[in-house]
């Protein structure tokens, strides 16, 4: 697989492609092993933003519109069959922006969006430290330790931190400065929201707010845990994704009465 995409189980004849978008400071490795949890005739495409994976030699993009434009181009020739998006945290807002671009273009729109640990535009910008990309190294490393998911070696080793810090700051600049239009027309794409019961950044109200941004809201699914709840619930989340996508496909195939 080229550029931004990693496909751990290639299926040229796949009946559906599921694109998975990672969180700020992360990479496609967030979804390592997920291909084993989905139907054999699905192809999982793990998306990397510039600055990591095969794109590690490219500078990270610190604006949501630029990253969404870039990824829409990277995905364009992989949209020849039904497909769906799932994104976590920064990955959710990027998946949303990419879906909006594809829906407004001549490309086939996604069947379904799964947006995880990301508040809806209509609910405000949320909690968390303001301008995280401008925190001191000590403050940012401390906050990342509290959130979890970042390997301690990255945060505790000064040399490693210097390598990864620019990507963290660029990603957080993207998230902190994201200003979507809260009054934009709802997308004609089925959408489900996901989150953790104890997420300190995105509460249930902000997750439920996604209902206002789609013409086909497929529900809110909340699991125990914090911002990275999905690391403890991979099997349950994958089942919910399969159920949601399957329901959308059945509805699309049903005869119009």
C-alpha cells in the first residue's frame, strides 16, 4: 500500500473498505491487529497523517483543512467500492472533514461515519488545556502522561521527546484551531458517535451533539474508560461497527415503497 495507507490484510475483491483514522500524536499503529476483528471480505485501510508511517519524511500538517484535502486526494483511488470511516479523537474530526469533501465532490460518499472521542461542532470547542501546542515541554509531557496512550519511553527520554514533540505540537495545533461551521448543512451520511464514560475531554452531551450534523444518526455508544477507552474495548467496538455498517447497507438495498 502506498503513502498514507497501510493495509494489513489486502483484499482486492473486498465487499467494503473501512478506513481508520488515528488520534493526535498517533499513527496507524493505534489499530494494529484490528483487521482480525472484522469480516474476511472487508479490507481495512489504516490512515497515517504526514509526519509518521510511510510519510515520516513529510512535515506534519497543522491545519484541519489542509490535512483533509491531502487525505481526500490520497484516498481517491480507493473509493471504487462501498466504504466507511472510523476516526478517534483528532482522527474523528479529520474523518468528518474528509467525508464532507468527498460528499461535496463527484466521489462516492462513505456509507457510514464512526466518530469517537470528538465533540460535535455545534457543542463548542470543549475542555482540555487551551492551545496545547503552545504548552511548555514539561506541561505537555505531563498532560500526555495523564491522558495515557503515549508510550512512557517517548515522554521520559529527552532525545526521543525531541524527535516526537514537533508532531505532537502540530497535531494539537490542528485540533485546537479547528473551527468548523456549526451551522453547515447536515451530511447525507449515516453517523454513529462513540466515547468513554470518564473521558475528561469529551462528555456525553458533546458526543450526542453529532445528531445535528447528519441526516441519519445511528446512535451514541459509550464504553467504560477515559479518552482512550477504545484500547480496552476493541472487540465490542468492532462488533458495533459491523452492525452499524450492515444495517446501513441493508437499508440502502431495501426496495423503495
